[in-house]
């Protein structure tokens, strides 16, 4: 944080008594509060209320320590001053005695006393200077602490409704009709530890790739309940929202649902919810935001303070609704999708600081993921990285933006605050060799990887549904080098600004590759993924889940896989729906797999996980 | 004209807060409605659906009360021209609450006893409106509070059938901050007079604005010390790119003029009171030009309501005020709830108010209510001064392309 500059105490100012020190510091602090030209403090990364409060506490501690230093300096000053006065008096007395007696010995004593007085005076002057510095530092620290405290109060006030959630465990359990996939095929380092089915749609068809096997879930998220001491898992799909307790993380308990009928708005005939592929939540306020892409697009806001009894707070129209992501500590939501014309990679911004009164800005943010200004195509996903950069994926590109903190704006060539509605471009664009690809979602890897520096590698999926793996969408590793905005804003044929494609991965030909002899199934496209250490867990539709080691970003290796084949009811057991994996979420040592046909499978990856293990897996809003 | 108000720490007004009732809105009272309150419970004509109007029809606020009644009456006329509601003729039952708590309570009781009353609207003064809301809530009758705007008047628990249709002071702050975002504001200077209402508003703006725009200067001008040149200089020393003022119109104009005179090129945004000729005259042409005012929609500032305003004026012999506009939409909303259920059933109709279909719109768009029973998308709009006159700049709705 920046500190408001305080006018330093002038050297040589008249001595102060020790008791006045803190009062002086306080006076200096007061005079600094209104400092006119200082840059105000504020988060330079996605500021959380907690971090603002921690900063305020830290600065207050520093201010307290500085005040103590100043008090000690004042005491030393008082002592030095008293000694100087005493020695000066002694010197004066000795001088008088010498003057009166005229004796050499008295004169020598007077000279010695004068020297001591001079030394004491010099020490007092030194103490004065030391005190002046300490007092100024104390005042500056106090001002900084006061500013941080004000900032923390504002942060807290701007995000009302933070809650630890219920302290009372509910008793409601809903019937879960899932069949454990005892026919699953997988690599030796993958264990299948659980399976839940959750909410079913009342409509047997859905627009997922494997239409006849729908419905189930397109995405998951997790909310921690501080008072319960465990997490709740939420999933959205064509049936609506399903909620599980993760008290036993291998065997989630299905505790609540918000059904399609409950989501229906007046006059609507909705038979299924579609679809919210990148479910976003606010763990601090215990809110779920379901985004709807069919019919009237927009956000359902659901309060899950008591996850056994979710409350639908309402529906809010937004022009785009394919996916939505909380940004800036979920003060705002960025919504993307298709259907808005004439804007280059549109993103709609909704202010959800007051969830009773959400507000969507009427003008879309132009994210221009290709950096060419072309207005065709759509946006598909918004994903926040560890540094708070918000990445928009869409037709032909992936581009990151600062939405918080103070940064250099290449468009204006000035440093300014980025906001959700007025973001500052960071890096990204098209990927060389994949310029026309539909880029589905992205994640900037936080650490150095192989020979690539920290924060240089972006992981991207290209979605293209095809049974032929040679044609289907792939997993892409790309370098941001040359695309940071200081190095160019617009990509032109003469001066292309593109990411470099380092490598791609496809399940084709790898262990676990499924080839349907009828040629009707086996979608091979990349879809959603999450990262733990250097291991990517990714959903590949009917190819199931793939684990990739990306330690060498130029040569990713499949190190594990999981897939459930179809099985008709028979002597081996009940019918089992085959894989149609949407994603794979690392979470507290497990991998939860939302599947368009199956519900949720729970896996354990027992292989090595190289690389730095972050405290939390980061995807979607990257809540930490 | 600005109504005197008192305000508690939660921003609750004692009286209704039309911060800037248009000075140009001069109400000419027609004869008091036929069905005003009496000691006996009034009766609606049989075979009709009736809606109650609770308003001050006597005392110092009777002009506003009559404006409100006329707005409701115009809605009734419009509905009847189209065949009424579910095939039945619509009528009004008006009751005088005298802007008193007891008056609101008694008015609500009378409406409850009145045959065929399917719902009620009105409520100019907070106390009267709250008292009426509690009585009607207990009796299950739908009630739209169309003028009073304290958020504490309604709640899902205490007044389950009552909803606010007028934006609250907190929503005015939200509107101001959203407009600041539209203006790409970075550095905010706030200045307010020492009125509690202004203090509440600026504190709300500061809270809601976090984390950007950053508040770089905050001043509260004590009574009797309104040196606007000094206030402007202090604000500008912090190098803001937006200055927000909450307080009276004349001081607002003086501040806007002082800022421009000092060379300020940034945005000036003022609270609702500045929608006044006093602002324009105090600011002068240069000071006022380009200034923004966050206020509530009115028949005069909403171009979409121009034809309606003309029609109203012709019908009632005076131009409509905000109370009339709010009452007009409120009565239609009550009617829509009946239409959606297909019958007069207070419980069902109350529930339908929270689920009005997309086809029902006001001049600003859809009407929705929040879980706390305040209006979800409120009626605050942005005006700007162009050529010396107020012009609508933005309705702050998602579909506003301006």
C-alpha cells in the first residue's frame, strides 16, 4: 500500500517534553489525513476484506511499534536535555568559581566542566534529531494505519453479507439414485472412490453432445462452511442446482436441490436449465450464481447460508448467459456467451455487491480476444488467475485483463486503477496456429514451467466436438511472450501480436482412447480442466478424464486416465451410463468429475504430482 | 420545494423523501375524490374490483395526496377503457391517512372492511405507510407503497404483503456509483452539507464506491459556513476526476460554478435536490453545463412519459407530479397481479406482485421486487444539463443504450 506522505519534523525544532511526544505524533497524523495529493491506498490485487483488515492490523502494529520508538526517543531526549542542563549548570558554577578564585585548578575544573557540558549539549542535540526522526516515523505510520483502517472499513462495507454460514448441520437427505461405476476403466494411478447422481431433469433430452444420455451436470463448485468445518459441493445442470455435503468427501451426501420448476420465472415454460458451464460461487457470502443461456438469459442468485435449505433470491437479466464468473471478490460478475452482435468479444458486467439490487451495465466491455477488433464470434469463459488477471476466452483468442488495482494502461499510457467496468488489458490474443479455433477456457500457470518463466504459460482448451481425435478440439499450451500490452495493443498482419503455441494434447491414440465401432460416439474434444502442481485434470467428453503432466510445457504427457463405458442392465449389474465428462476439479486431494450423463464421479490420483503445490486450486473466480 | 425530513442512522426518513420535487410542478387540486374516508367503512360498487388509495387528503400534504389519487384514477380509467381487469370494472376507494401513523392504521382498517377491495397503494409519509402496511399485512391485502421510500417500512417478515415501488436512499447512492463507473471515475471528492440525510447519502456512496473510485477528499460543510469557493479549492487540491455533492440545490449550483471557475474539467454529480431551477441559476450557464443529477424519474424528466403527461394534464387540469406517476404504475401492477391469478384472492395476488410477468412494464421497464420487499430495479435516473436545461442522460437500466 502507498503511504500518505507526512511533512517531516524539521530538524532543530525546539525540544519537547517526553509527555508531549505522542500528542505531537497524533497532531501530525491529523494533519496528514487530509493530504491532498497522495494516492489513496487500496488493493493492488483482488482485495479481500480479510486482506484489507490484515493490512490494517499489520500497519497498526507497525504504528504502535513506531509510537513506542518515538516515546523511547522522547525519554532519551528528556534525559539528554536534563543532563545537558545539569552539565551546563555545573560548567557555569565551575566557571564562576574559577573566576572568583583565579586558581589554575579551578580553571581546569571549569574547562573540564565546560567540555562535559558541551558534550552533553551535543548529545542532547543528537537525541533531538533522533527524536525528530522517530516522531515523524510514528506520525507517518499512524497515518498509514488510519488510512488502512478506513480502507478496511470501506472494503467490508462494500461487500455486506459476509457470513460463516450455518452452524447447524441439517438433517435433510435427498434420495440419490447413482450407480457406482464398477465397470470403470482407468490407469493404475487413478482410483474411483465414489459416485453421486443428484438432481435429474424432468426432460429426457438436452443439447449436450450425448443427447440421449442427458441430463446431469456441466460444472461444480465448492463452498466452505467455517462453523461446520467442511465444504459443500454444488453442481448445476439441466435439472437445476444440486447440493451435497462433503463431510465425507468420498461419499457426498445429497442434501438439497433447486429444481427447474423452482427456477421458472412468471410465464415461462422452461423444462430444463441450460446451463452454466462454469458455475461461480461466493464462498464468503455463501451465494451461488446460476447463469442461464436459454430463453431469457441471466443470473439466478441463490443464498446457501443454510445449504440444506437454499433460497432463490431472484433472477436477473443479463444479455449474455453461457458462463459467468465472480471477479473482484465477487463484487462483480462477468458474463459471456453469444447473441450480442456488433461488439468485439463482449463481456457484460453485473454489480452484485448488493444482491437484492443487482445492476448490469448496459454497455458491454469489449474484450477483443483476437486483438483485431473483429466483431464476429462469441465469448465463452471468464477465468481468474492467481495474480487476479481475468482471462476471457472466445472465438479466436484468449485475453487477460486487470480489473482491480493500479496498473499501467497501454491505451492511455498512464497508470490508473483498473475496474470491473473499465479494465486494463494485460496480455494474450490469438494463438499462432490456432487463430480460428474456438478457445473455450484458459488458465495462466502461476509458476515457472520447464524453460518458461513464471506466469508465461497459458493453458487453453479448444472445443470442437468430433469423434475423430485428429479433428477434435485439443488442449493447448501457449506462451504469452510478446503479447503483453506494453509490447503492442493491436494485432495486424504486418505486426502480429499472438501467443506462441508450445504444444497441444489430444487423447487420440493414448491409453484409454475409446473408439466407437459404430462411429456415433467417442467425442474427443477438450473441455474444462483444473490444475494441481504440474498435473492437469481435464474433461474430454466421452473420452472421460485425462491427467497430463505439463512439467515440460513443450511436451505434455498423459500420466493417467479414467473412463466409464456404457453398460446395459444384465448379469453384471444395473445399467450404467457411459462417460461424458464436462470437467475435472481437483479439490482437497480428490478429483470431482461432473458428467453430462452420469452425475459426479469421485477419483483419487495416486501418481506423482510434480511442481509447486498451491494451497488452493485456482479456477473460475480463483477464490483463495 | 423540499420537504423537511428527519433521518435515523439507517437512512430512514420520517416523511417521504422527494428530494427534488419539481419546482415547476404546481398542483391544482380538483375536487376531493368521492370516496374519501368517513367514519363508516366505504363501499365499492358491486360487481367491480376496487383498489384502495391511502394518501394524505387533508393537511399540509393534501396536494401530494391528490396528485397520487389522480395518478391512480388515471390508471383506473385506462384499465376500464381496455375492459377492466378479468372482465370486471375497476374502481377506486380513497382514504385519508392525514400523513399520521394513526391515520395510516385507520385507513388500512377501513380498506380491509371495504367489500371488493383487492389491494391498496399509496403512502406518502413513512409513519402512515408503515402503519398501513402492518395492518394490511396482517389482513393479507396487497399493498404497494408508491411514494414513501424508507427501506425499513417493509420486510418479508413484518409486512409480507407490502412492497416499496420507490427507490430508497441507498439505491440513490448505488445509482450515483454506477454512474461514476460509466464515467470511468478514478478519484472521488465528496462534499455534503451537514444535514443527516446528506451525511447518510455520502457515507453510502463512499461505501458502495469501494474499491474504485478512490475517495481522495471528503468535506462536510457546517451550517452557516458555506464558502463554496473554499470547498471547491479543498476538493480540487486532492485532484479528483469526479466531485459528488449531496445537499441543497442552491449550494450545489454555487459549488459547480466554483469548481468550473477554478478550472476543474472533471465530472460533477449531485444528489436529487439539484434537479431544481435554483441549481441552474446558482451555477450559471458554464457551471451547470454538463453537470449530472441523480434523481428519481418524474413525468417531467422522462421523455417516455411525455404523452402520458399531456393526457394527464388534460384530464385533471394540472400536470402530474411524481406521486401521480408512481401511483399510476402501482395501480396497474396491482391489476396485473389479479390478471395473472385470474381472480381476486389477496394471498395469491400478494404473491403475484413478486412475480409480475415480463409483459408488464412501467415507463422505465420491468417492475420487480427484491427479497427484502424493496423495489429491485428502482426509479433513479441520471439527468444532465444541456443548453441550460435538464435532460435525461440515462435510465440506469440494462437496456439503456444511451
